[in-house]
C-alpha cells in the first residue's frame, strides 16, 4: 500500500511549489482517485493524515469532499496560514511515513494555490 502521486500541473510540480515563496495564507487542493473496494482504507488513511496535520500549528481548516453518484474521486481542501507551515508539516518524516498507509490504488494530485482578486466577483483576502 502507498499513495501514488500525479502532478496536477504539467509545468509546476508540488516540489517546485514547496520550495518557492508565497505571501500570506495558502490553500492545498488535493484530488484523490481510488478503487471502489479501497474507499474504506483510503478514508482511514486520510483521517490519520488529518489528525496528524491538526497537531501542527498553521492549519486553519480542512475539508474532504466526495464526488456524488458513487464517485471514488475525493477532493481535500485545506487552508494554511503560510506555505512555510504547510511545508514543515508535509516534509516531516512522520507524515512521509504515513503515505504508506494509503491503498495502492490511491492516486493523489496535490497542488498549492493562493486566492486571486477578480473585480466584482471575489476578493483576495
């Protein structure tokens, strides 16, 4: 068992993002796909990860979503105070070992985002 990673962006990897700079809060979006018979194992591994991240300062919120109609696509949306706080928690060897708890069918596509201001639609802060 272990999560497999697939980059969300073909030009900018998660590693590139982890070692860059961002001002203010960041949002981690992670899309997971898993085989139907491994959903329970996925949920258990994700809950264990969420419990781990909650012990680290800097995590503001986290939410897991599941596609409707029996979908086995999941979306994790987590807001962190800073890229540095996320990088510290994500790079920790304790977390890296937890990745082995994911079922072998799990494909994770994590990517880091920041809010944008779009006049008349949304604010950046």
